[in-house]
C-alpha cells in the first residue's frame, strides 16, 4: 500500500486514492509488532501532505505533529525531521502564526547546520534563512529579517554563485528591507 501511495502521490486527480493507500498502510503498520514508529511517522507525514494538498491545513498540521512526536519517541536522526519541520513552518506561515513558523524554521536551521558539509542538505540552509527572513519581515522585525537575508545570501553565494537566481532574489529582499528601515527611520 505504501508503494501505491508513493506512486500516485502528487497527482491531483489521484490524491484521494493516494490517501486511501497511505491510510491502509498506516492501519497495517500500527498493528505490527514491534511497532515501526519511524515508518508510521513517514506515512503520517505523507497523509499530512495530502491533507494540505486538499486544502485541509488543520488536518495536515495534526498529521505532521503526530509524525514529529513519533520521530522524537524513536530518537530518529535530526535530518528525518526536516520534511516535517519544513511543512509545519510553511503551514504556520500561511496561517500567519509567525511565532510557530519561526520555531520550526529555526529547528530546520539547527538540523541542517549539523549535516555534513557539502551535502545537498547544507545547500538548503540558504533557502531556510531566506524563509526565516520572510517571517521576520511579516512580523515587522526588520533588523532580524536583514540578518536572516544576509545569512541566506552568504549560503547562496557560496553554493550557487553571486549571479544565481537565489542570490539575486536575496539581494532584492535585502534592498527592500533596507528601504523599509530607511522609511521608518525617516518617520521618527
């Protein structure tokens, strides 16, 4: 069932079928002895992804938090949390719950900074710092936003070069935040 769920996941016409197969797999895995919490966490993450895809953010967050709890219980490697934290950070951002979004983006940064240098995961740190900057910007904490964008720019330049789209987008965000800071300081 899990394989069928993977096969049809991401296709909007078959999201319901994917959910059925993941739910069947979850029912089976929850009855097995010994319980494979890591596998159940993975299935719940995918069920959360499907719920989010279908527009049910509340249900998605429930699944992702259950997945996170199971990963904690089985002392999984931090990198296994990455997808769950990414989804939670983005969902809370979309819900404008910026404090929770910050919490999960910071967990991602802590996790990614502890991965092996040069791995594809370390290249993601810049993207996470960029997202962190967006959260601070929404909170109108411009100094923190600027610091996050500066970190993002450093990683983007290092891994992709100064002319890369990610680097250029980050430079534009830095300029926007500096303009906001300047406008605020002029009004004081």
